[in-house]
C-alpha cells in the first residue's frame, strides 16, 4: 500500500470503527497497538489516537511518545487521545463532575479551523468519557464546546494537531464523517484513491511476484472470504492454485453439491472431498462444545493434509484471513481470552510446513464483498450468510449423530429457504437453526407427542463483532414454525432467539 493513516489503539471499543470510517473515504489505514507502533515513515500521512477505557491519570495507563511524533504528520486525538496530548503539554485532565456519556450538541464552533469546516452549529455529537480537559496549555485553542464540555475540540497552535472529546466514528455523531474527511483528506492530504480496483491490481501483481514458483493449496468453504481469496490467487497464478473443498458431514442440506456446482463456471481448480465418515468417527460421544470444535479442527487438518500431499510441488498454503483476525492477534492486551476456539484451522501451516499467503488480511468483511463484486463473483456466493467452520456440529447441542444432523439440516433448509422466498435473506446478516438437547410434550391430532425442540436464530450485523436479533415479521415466523413442525416429524416445538451480542454470542456453542 502507498499512503495511509496510522491509527494508534489504546484499547477503545470503537477503534475498528474509526478504521472503517476512514476506509469509507477510500483511504487506506492500519490499526497498531500503542505498544507496537511502526516508525512514522513517508507513506504515513496522518495519525489518529483512539479512545481508551483507561484514564490518563491512572498509574500504568497506555502511553506513547507524543512529543516524538508531533510535527512529523498531522494528528487527531479522539477522547483519551485528545486528553493524552493535552496532558503531555501540561494541560489539566480531571474526572468529570458528571459522567459525560451520550448525545450532546456543539453550541460553539470555530469554523475557521479546517477540522470543523462545514460543521453546523448545534450539530449532534456522541460523548463517552469519565474524564474531561479542565484547561488547555497556552499554545492550544478551544475550537468547539457543548453546554457542559468547554473543551469539546481544540487545536494546537502552529501545528496540524487536533483533539476532540467526542467520537466522530459513531453514527450518533451526525457529522462525524465530515470531521474525519476534513482531517484525512483536507488536513492530511490523502488522495482517496484506495478502491477495490486498485486493491485488485496491486494484490494480483504482488501475488505474481510472491508466488513465482511452486503450487498453492487453499481450503474452500463456499463462503465469501475463501472464494475471493481463491479468485485473486487464480488471477495471479492460474492452475498452480489447487482448491480443496472438504465435506465434513456437518454442512447445510445439499450444500456440498451446490457449492461445487457454483464453482464450475469460475475457472477454479477445485476438488471436492467427502470425508463425513472421518468427522463422525472423531465426534462420537463428544458433547462438550470445545471438545467438538477441537475434534472437527483436528480432523480437518488430517483430511486436508492428506489431500494436499497428493499434489506435487506444494510450497504455499493460502488462507482467507481477514483484517479483524489480524487485529485480534496483535490487540492492546494480546489475544483475547478464549471464548471459543476459532473455526480457522490454525494448526495447518505448522503441520504442513508450508509458507502462508493471506491476500485479504488487510480487508474488513464488507470490503471483501466489494472486491468480490469488482471481480464479478456470483452474488449468491458474495451475499451468502457466514457459516461457522465447525458447521452444524455447534448447532447441535450435545453429542453428534447422523440422525441429529439430518433433523437440523431439514429444519435449517426450511428456515433459510423461507427467508429467501419472502425477500428477507439479504436483510439478515446470519441465520440458522439450533437443535436443543431437550424434548417437549406436544399434541398432534389426538396424539400426545414427546419430540425435539429447535431454536431459530437470525441477527443483523456489519461484521459479527456486535449483533442485534432480527425482528422478523410475526406472520413469517408463525408460518415457518408451522412448516417445520409439519414437515420434520421429530420436532414439535420451535422457539425464536431474541438475544443480542453482547451479551450472547451469535452461535449457541
């Protein structure tokens, strides 16, 4: 990549959102933890300091050498970042008399400063801080205030250094995108030329140079990330790319054949491998969610490794890793505590002793889809809901049997098909059915039944990091429930999950 904005992460929950907003301006940016900063080289056009759950007054609070970067490129401090700059130059940061959280309005704005050009008086902003800048050093000017926050925004005189005590990256700050555009485009001078076309051209050229000899293997899943990665690599090296699609017996109904068929017209070198018996054997008697995930991951590695060894001269393993995975691995606090094992099979590179290539590791999920559209990939693949790597293995609570898989495949197929028929599929980010390890009493005709319970899950989201439950129409849910109970004789009760993430996760296991 050429020009970029460097985002310094102090642990804010909004840091990735800052990056997404900058990239919406067609400007490339990277997030780096405060304690792992790269040198400020010529390609870095500006720096944004993120917020933080910490206070600048806390002992051991996250710090960088502020004076060491001021004067090199323009800087925008957001919330904690703004307070850190002010404190470094002997400003005073104190606990707020009342917690400043939620909507506020800019009642005073100095529009002579480039950062606030075109920002309207009384513009709504979003506050989220427990500290406030009580007073600024002499060489700082207040450029915006609210009724309760005198220093809502400031500028350091004779520099390109700005600070704001609200969050321009969240949608509640109604003109936040304009503020970020003013900083990134007008103050930093970024050209806004980072587009899907440029990404494809640059990436394909880099892949040609990097993969100049030897074959490449890639595990296809039928999802967006692996498909876009495969098409990019195929553009670069053609048939030296060998794609392997493994049927683990835990896919959606008829998915193995459907996915293979969808790749026939894409010019990819794809081999389908039916390994369901190996996965069922590995899962026999295992009920613990982590145990199931590990058994599925371990078996996939064994199957994939065996298939890859049938290909000669393999030097590279390609993966559809995307940017959130990279950020997580180098986060401020290190990799997060394990909530559940990641469905990516991280053991593959070590076992296979191959070099790894990850052409999408600078992109967010929505950017991957934009690249896919530019590559003319079938919308049915690009718009496909995310599906967990362990598949239905984590949508069957308890142990796995072929009969349970058949039941949940039938239920899931009715649900997903109905979403498509009623035009709701593209309004939902992810949907599926969960087979619960309980049975309930029911009445069908004049007979008492004692059958299984299934839960339907549908969420809206941007990238899966947070999610709200989808408010599907009641009549739709009623019809789907009736359809499931009438057509899947092992089920006599259907429930709908209305929990959001957080506190719940999207999957139940």
